[in-house]
């Protein structure tokens, strides 16, 4: 594992930490007794280790809306160099901006935006992006179909024998994003989502207290959202502290008729954290998590093997992850604070 500079050993993710994170990626809300059984430790030890990781912002469990109930766009922003960092920080504080990355490529910032409908996406670009200092261009790529996302990605630190001790979540797989403005969430659901976004492992009693309802009511409402597939739970972590120092975003052009087959094949690659089809001629968007820049060439060879028609048209390297799925991050990608999601007015 590469050494992370400027951090003491106690603030780096160990192999034991990665095993625990892997277990929680598979079963984000499983009781500590089940997590301990899979990781070969005591329940109290697993809970204590998790609290340390969470308190330090090194790992966290969050929650968000399923893809089929939200309009999502990836916006590529070009702006004057002196304004890049400040604009990234401004955008990260907006509740309808899901993720923010400073990048090296043919644009400067990549943001993911969630909205209630297509006019909402237009409003964000017109009012929140184009008016920022130094912005020269904002290119919108509307998400069409999701083949794999961050909640499907696994650390792969557990052995197969250990993993079978946990309840298995099927990958979300191929899902069409919403575009009609339909809303599957009541105000009470959104309040619950905001609490889960901060702490996806919150207990039923604490959840009820946060919502001002009984423990039984909180448990019932949460169970319904999970059973209906309207909430995605994800155990996330400071990727750089795990040695995953390089994040690369690829655009590809594939015949539209082949997009579903190619997208599904790419989503199964170990390094792929996000794979979606998007609007425009470059109709496939792939986000890969690699152990250094040297990992790009073998990864791209794997992509070519699964793309008999079309090909990669551009690659962009993430310089700084500023915000990821609602969580604002520090320079080491540790979680600092959470911005609850909200639809743009």
C-alpha cells in the first residue's frame, strides 16, 4: 500500500480497517455480531474500530435516493485557473450538487447534480454554475442509464469464505434515471434520508428521536424504503488513505444499440466505481479507481477487450475530490461535514 505523506500511521487505513470497510460495504446495517463473525473479531471490537474510523472521517455509511427517482447530470466546467479551487468549494456547499471534483483534462471541474426534473438541471447550470467567477463553459451530460455505481463497488479485502457469512446485496445493476419530474418521496421520507445520509448505521431509537417519532415508526418507515429499493446505502471511505490514489474518468463513444451490453460489461470490472450512459455522442461515462497512474494502461486494455465497437475518446484524472455523495472532504479525502440533499428551486 503506498504511503500517504503528512499523516501519522494512526491516521492511515490498515488492512484490518479495509476488511471492516469491505464487510460494511456488503452489509451496511448488519448488527455488529454479524460483522464480527465475518471479520474474525469480537462485536465490541468491530464497533469500537468503526467508531474510530467514523470519528476521524476515514470511513462512513451514507444513504441517497435510487437512480430511478431523480434526474442526474454530470456537468463539465471550464474556468479560469485562479478560480478553480474557490468555485469547487462554492459548489460543494450547494445541496443539489451531489459530488465535486477538481480534474486534469479538457475541463477543470466535474460536478454531479441532482434535480426533480429537467428544468431543474437547466436552472442549476444557468443560475449556480454559469454565474460563478471565471466560468467559461459548462457542458451538461444527462445521465440516462446506470450500469453500476459506488454502492456496488467492493474493497475485496474479505475472502469468499468470510463474505458468505454476511447478507449479500445484489448489485443495483441496470436502472434508467428519472426524467419526468415524478417524486417518490414524501417530506417525511426526505427527512429520514437526510438523517441516514449523515449516519447510515443509526439505530432505530436514535432515528426515531431525530425524526420526532417512535422507535417502531422509524423502523417501519426505514424498512419500507429499503424493501421498495428507494434508498441506496453505501459504506464509503477515504480512498487515498487506502492506497487508491488515482481516480480516472473516461468518456467513450459506443453505438447506441450496444450501449447496454458494453455498459454492463464495464460495470463488472474490479476498478469501475461508476458506469452510466449519458446524452451526447460520447455516450458512456466510466469512473475508475486505480492504484496509481500506472494502473491506467492495464485498465484501459480491459476496457478495449469489452468494447468491440466504439472506443474511449477522453480520460480525465481527478486532482482533488472535494465532495462525494453529499460529504465534503478534506485534502486526504476524509469526510468533514455532510450537506443534506435538496432539490433546486
